[in-house]
C-alpha cells in the first residue's frame, strides 16, 4: 500500500527536483513540518504555515499563512524549490500558481491513521534523500504504537470521550467519525462518544445531554478560548453530562493531539494515561 501511494503522490514532484535534493523547502501543515525536522532536514526549511510551531525552531520560521488559506506571493517570496503540503492545503488557485511559477509541489495524504503518518514519512524521506532516516522514524513510531497496544490490551473498559472544538466567538463543534480527533481517541484505547455522523457538527444543549460522555476532550488552545474549565463545564447541556458532573476534562496541545505527525503514538499514549486517571 505504501509503495502504491508513493508512486501516485511522488509524480507531483518535478523530475528536476528528484534529480537533485531540494535546498529550500516550505512546509505547510504542522505534522509535515515535524516530519522534515524528524528526518534531520530542518536546516532546509525556509518557511512554514501558521500551524507549524513544533519543534521550537519551527515557530521561528517565516510564515506563509494558514494551510487552507495560503498566499502564493508569500510562498514565492521565499524562493523555495520544493513545497510540501497535504491534500487539505489550499486554495487550489494558489497551488496552481506555484506550479505555473515552476515550484515543485509534493502533496501527501492528510493524516488520519498511523498508516497515513508512516506513508508521509516515507514519501517525504525519499524526496529529500533521507530514506535511512525515514526508516528510523517509522521504526520509532511503530515501537511506541506496539507498547501502547500492549497497555490497551490489559485494560478492561473503554471510556466514552467527546471532543469539543472551540473557536473564539463561535459555537462549540463536536467531532464525529472520520476526524483526526475520533482517530486519536480510538488509537488511545477509548471510544468516540459520537458515532451518528462524520465530521463536525455544532453542539446543542440537547445533543450534549444525549451524548453523555464520560470525558470531555479539548485542545489547550480551545479551552483557553472557552474561558477555562469552569466556563466550559457550565455551558447549557454540557453541565448535565457525566463528564461535567465528575469534572472530567482533558486538554492537550492542538498539534500534538490532532496533527497526526511523528508524535501521534506519543499523543495517543498521553491520552490513554490521562484517561485512566479519571
């Protein structure tokens, strides 16, 4: 499967870029930026998007905008010879401008599973001439995943977790199936409390009561925007859930929790550990 995706995705890179390893890279997507650093190629990065803030060096890179609202001018001003991004990046007109300008674009599948992460690592590693490093990074990911699965196998029950995405000034959104949040919840050995739909939907008081989660999961950034734990748990409907009554809230860094990069097994392990404590 990895080889098939590799051949399909890599054709998006020009033959010139493949003939000689790139010297100036713009990475779009925090997880992909992490992969570049994990491969030991961070010195090649000349820019990244606003979701790229780990490791610390990534936060200091010139920013080219949010991954779904990129600026062609901003990217081109950094004179990259390769732009690495996921299928979620855009808008399409910007990607077309980059290709018209002769910039090689390496587009990989958005991560929703450990398999996706490993495929992205292998594809990017090959494009950067870092195949040996990519094998080591994948091995580390697999080892951490194996250790976590052994822990999960020894657990007797699954906690039901509801992930709330809180935007400043907006209504809380809850993750259904086919989301990064649902995937990391399942990887951790817990259960997504919402199975009735895919994607995100606004949370109403009635639906919060009906979902009745054991634990509420949020990002640290979202929790801050919600006004803190007390404010979150006092929202109508949420205040009547088992999670609120027990004060069961877990907050984790957005990129760590939802990024699906090299730290995905680490994120799932942390979520597993914190879930067992509730």
